[in-house]
C-alpha cells in the first residue's frame, strides 16, 4: 500500500489545515505559529472552561406550594 494512502490527516485546531501527525513536531498543530497562537490564547485567558452554575443554597426559600 502506498504511504500517502495510509497517512491520516487531521485538521489543525487553529487554522483547520489538514495535517499529518506522523513526524510532526507541532502536533496537533500544523506549525509552530499555530501552536504559539494557541498557547497565547490560553495564557491571555481567551479560552475559558465554563464553570458549573452555583446551586441555590436554600436561603430565602420557603417551600410554599411544594407537596400540598
């Protein structure tokens, strides 16, 4: 089988260019530029992981209308 036929390409997370991970020092990115751009986005807090909404602590809750 031809080497090109077995090579799997995945999109770069930054620029979406199809990129092979085999022999790629910057994987999953296509280049050092995209890797550095992504690192900069994390360090400047451009990316955020959403936190779980705070649950009610029960203060001010009367329970009226429940279980009547």
